[in-house]
């Protein structure tokens, strides 16, 4: 019985050994052959109509130097390697039979009927269907063009990993990053470090540390200190009927940004959102930018969360939600819903504030200046009075609604509706007692975003690009 077990054990070992794949020798043929023995190694030089084969790999070239002991070959002149639908072309390369791998440093082009991949040098592993290309790498397919310093391409998975000065361009967007993963068939892209995505149609760029783009779903997610930059130009006529071009910049910074491009062009910024656009600035929890509808909506994340804040020149506005209406990139109206509070600090006397509260506020603009403000709900107001630019007391009032008219961004007229009550306080009662004339919920918020803070990611990105370009021009540094 022991003998039978021993024989079975030996047979299993032999079956295992014979079942292991052996290194298949490459076969090289051509018009002429010269055999040599150099430094103890057998070498064959093959000239004219050279064909190298190993399994389903076939390579043609003008000249081949075959190293018999190593199972390798150096391939020279018009080198073309094929495997099924794959074709690789170069002027000079190497084939390593034991690894089933080709290498070239003489400029290489790969075409697998799905993508075309070019670079200064490259490796291809035929058993793994994997390419690794370096230096001036470009990958083309029917919808995108990708360039980078290095790229690994997995043929069967339609998966690319690019590193260094990465840029991918399609009909809608340009994505730049330090590293990027792209799934061609699924049209999914992940980018990391110094990321920039530019929408070609609306000239909007978003900078950040991480990006996920799902092209089929028309959805993009940007995280790690993202900043949106949109530059618009408008043409208007001045007093002399001369066309004037005005450059208007929109900056948005938050913890997370999302872009939806399916049925509508929607942009959403969430958590610690900061916005700057001309004289406007905002600090809020969530911003929805409806590009097609020319509308920006700022809101709080929950009933107990902080209200969004909006600043315009010397005015501060708070409410549960603030909607900014645009027309041709100009602000035409602000719509505030829920516990609205508007205050304006006097430019000359910083301790005096015009104040109004209501459940709803509509602020209308003409040529980017406040034209009138409408208050609804129970309205409480305090307005400072001036006579020839000198302070002249103030009025306190309440009503069911109110309309305030402006000239040159200064209050020119106040109209109260619905059981109005108004009381005037002369200047001697006001001076020195300004803090006693503040409405409940008054809060002067000092967190107005500064453009330099929002631009830090963009400046950092541009500095990195400049450093890379300088290094490329001076590689000895």
C-alpha cells in the first residue's frame, strides 16, 4: 500500500512538472543568416525580410540580431510587431522571448484598433496586454486625446494610468493633473494633484486636488480645496456712446464641487462656500449655480445651520436662502427668503447702519447698482438721516411691507405699507448712542471672502506648471 502511494506521489509530481509552461524559443527567419560566437554566446545575424515569431506574436523588420542563449533579439529597421488586432511600429527595438516583451527607445507607435498610442520609448508585455510608454506620450481614441510624461495602458481593460504633465481633451472639457486614471470604454476619469478642468463651452475652470469625471453620466466631482474661476466679458456704451469692454470674474471656493450637465447645466458647491463676483461676495453652506437659467442659489444645510451671507459694497444681507438673478452676466435681482436682514454701513460714520428686516426681500439692480428694495412680512427698519452730508438723526419704523428707493446706492425714499408706524430720533439722541439703535439679530459679520484667499489654489497650480516648464527647458537644474 505504501508503495502504491509513493508511485502515485511520483506521478503527480511528474504531471505537475510537465504541466508547467516552458519558455518557448523565438524563431527568426530571413533572406540570409550569419552565425557568430562572441564572448561565449551564440549569435545569429539575420538580414532581409526578417520575420520573428513566438506563439501568436509576429515581428517583421529589416535586420535582426538573435541571442540564442538569452532567447532575445535586437530588431533594426522598419520594425512591425503584431498580435491579433495589435500593431506596434518603431525603427529599432528589442524582443525578450522569455518575458514575451518588446522594448524600443527609438519612437514607438501602438495601434490596437481602439486607441493609438505614441511615445519616444515604450515597453509592451504581450502576455499581459500591457504597455508602458515614456516621454512625449500621446493616446488618441475616437473621443479623447491624452498626453503625459508616462502612461501604462491595459489593452483588455481599456484602462490607462498617466503620470506627469497629464492632459486629456474631449469635445467638452480639458483636464490637467499630475496623475490620472482613464477608463476608455466606461468614459470615467480620476485625476489627482494640481487638477484643473476647463469647460470649453462656457470658459469655466475648476482647480482642485482630486477630480472624478463620469462622461456618460455628464457628472463631475471635485474635492480637496476646489476653486471655480469663470471670466466673462461684457460690452456696454459709456456716456460718450463708446463701447467699453468690462471683464467680470466669478470665483467660488468650497470643500466639494459637483457639475451636472445632463438636462441642465448645474453646478453645486457644498460646505464652507465662498463666492466673489465683482462687488459681491458670499459665505454660505451650499451654492447652486444654474448656468442655463442664469441663477445662483445660496442656502443653509439645515434649520439650525447658519444663514448664507451676501455682501455688496458696504451692505450685508442674510436670509435662509438668497437667490441671485443674472441677465447677460449682470445681476438684476436678489431674492431673499426667510428671516431676511439687510444692513448698510455708512461710509463716513462707521458706527451708523441702515437696517431692515422682513420675511422676504427683493432687491432690484439697474446697471449693477441698487435701484429699489422691497420688504415683505413684518418689516422693521432703521434709517439714518443726513442733511448736506451731515448726520441728522434717524427714523425707526415698522409696517407690513416697505419699498426703499436708491440713487447712487444711497437711500432716497422710503415707503411703508400696511399699518405703518414711524418715529424720528433727533441727532442729539443718536450721537454716542448708536449701539442702542440696532435691531434684534443685528450682527456685523467680518468673514467677507478676500479674492487673494480664493486665488491661492490657482496661483499654486500656475506656479507648479511654470516650475515644470522651467525644468523642462533646463533639465540640468
